[in-house]
C-alpha cells in the first residue's frame, strides 16, 4: 500500500515507520469518513482506539512503577518512588483527554485526519476529544504493527517533556494549583473543596473530599490527610475537564445561572 506523503510526515512526528501502512491509515480514519465513503474496505479507528487506550494505560503505569523520582525534603534532594495512590492519580491525569489532546496538537495531528464532509465542516480537525481519541488509535496501531515495546517507545517519546518534569521534581507537580488556574480561566472563580467523610481513629484517619467548580462537583478524592485527599480530588477534576463535554456542560450551567439571575 502506498502511503500518502502527508502520513509519512506523521510517521516522522511519532518516530515510528509502519510495516503495515494500512494500520496507520485506519488509525486516522474517523467514522464519518467511513460512512460517507463508498469503499468500505478501509475500517475506521474506534476498535484500534480501544486497544490503544489499554496500551497507553499499561505503558504509563509501568513507567510510573519503575522510575525513581527526585524530590526535596528538609532542603535535600532525595530519590524516592511513587506510592500506589500517587501512581493512580498521576496515571489518571496523564492518560486524560486533556493531556492526550495537548500531545496531539503538538504533532499537528488534526492535519492528518480522514474526516467526512459533515465532520470537516463542524471543525472536526480541532475537536479536542477527536484528537485525543485518534492519538490513542495511533498507539493501538503501533502496538499491532510492532508490538508493545514499539508502542511504548512512541508513547514515552511524546510524553517525555511532561514525564521529565514530574520525575525530575516530584514536588513541582501540583494538581490543586493547576486546577485553580484552569478554574479562574474558565469560570473566574476558585475551586471549592468540601469534606464529605472523615473516618478512622486519631492515628489512622481517612478523608474524602469533593471539589466544586462553579457550583458543580467535578471530582472526588480520598487520602490519609486532608492535603492528599484534596489533591486527589483536584486530579480527578482535571481529568474530568479533559472531556470537552464536561467543560461545555459547566459553561452552560454558568450561563444558565446568570440568565436566571437576570430574569
């Protein structure tokens, strides 16, 4: 199969060259193109996206498990490893649509999509959810073409800048600060954290917090102290905000509230 020159450029961007070029074409083919095209021999990317989601999760989980991180403690730099709860929160954030869409934009993935006319006219090449899903499909296609190690290399290559930041300075990764900045940008207000459960004895307590943005609960987190629980809630909120529908829903909620106040 002859690969269009444009997709060869995509191979260069991800630093992987397919043996089966059809897998790459499948990964960038949206269902809208498939349904509008008379030739049904070329599948669209939803099945391979499903596979890519699993491969991405494994690659990120393995990296968080095996890598040592540097953090500051008592003015000293020490080597440590992520705890289970930290790995869980970081994984949720790293595989979120928010991060995936950012990575997709970094390689101009929208330029390579095969879209139907309707999707093209409604700005499909710039839709964050579509970009994120397509990137997962590419991960799945690389896995089918070259195996897990090849897929992991592509994933870590794209994730390198953010992983370097997290691994080189553990304390600099602050979910609450990032959520605060996003909340101020979207809603002109700060996140509100509410304690919903406190259990256990004085020496072994568990806390559960919910975080609200513009009056809507966007995340829930638990931990052995209030700071950890709030951070976990902020992480979940960031993952939720990676879904454009959640952002649109929150924005609509705010608009509706303003209209009601003016009536």
